C-alpha cells in the first residue's frame, strides 16, 4: 500500500459539477492499494497517517504535532495509479488490487481511520469515479509512505537455507552442516576485512 500525504490549507473533490467532499486545514491522503495488501497493511498505514507529525505546535515548534493532535480534518482519495510501474513510457497497473476487491478494502481502510480518529473528520472522494481533486498544499509539505513488504514466508526461508547447505556441500566445506548452522556461519562472516593493496 502506498500513500501520498499532503498538508493542506483546504482540499476538495468534485465529480463533474458535484462537490463530493471538502475539508479545511488538515491532510489530503492519496491512497494506492496493492494486490498483495492485507488488513495488516491497513493497520500500519492508518497508524502512520494519523500519527504523522507534520504540524507545528502552539509555540511554532515544527514537525511535532499530528492531524489528531491538532483536531484537523482528513480527506482520503483512492488512487490506483500510485501502484503503477512503467513499461517504457506507459504506466502499467498490474500491481494494483482489482476494482471489486479494492473498493471493499478501501472502505475497510476508511472504517479503521474513523475508528482511531473522529469519524466526522474523515472525508472521502468517490471510489472509481473520474474526480477532480483540488489541493491547496500548505508549505508545501508532501510525504510519501509505503507499507513494509510482506515478511518472507516459511517455505521461502526453508528453500533459502537448503540452498546454502547445498552450496556448502558442493564446496566440500559444509557437508555436515544443518541449514541452521549455515545461516549462523553466514551471519558471522567478517565483511570488514580489506583486501591487500
């Protein structure tokens, strides 16, 4: 999951001539959902977005208050183009979650935002619509945020350990080592030594 968070003086979303949502001071969150995202990514992003310290305190000390601290508003806009990768000069969106799944996922994200903050201060665009997003960036301040990559699965760890063991056997040095011992040896290799000049 990827997000672009902008500190704003005001922001709004229109579809055609219809004003869908608007906020005054706060943050505008453009959110891209990956095909591999889970509820764990939602929890991570909600926590980070709401606690991101991009506002000044009452004494003008910078970067020390979050949108929750200041009781400001949040405008969220789903934007699958954030998951694009370039093929030549053309963006490709195969990493983004399919529309039917991502709408449910996005609604869950909004629910979690409202659960940890005031729901009446969480605004939304119109999922799947052709929107015009009007942002008056304050600063400008723009932060990019991405959820951590999924942890390596147990099968991949076992396969990697087996590969190390096989390499050791082929060299005639680690024929009796278990996969755990291979990992220990790899972890203790001295990489600080410099080659002779």
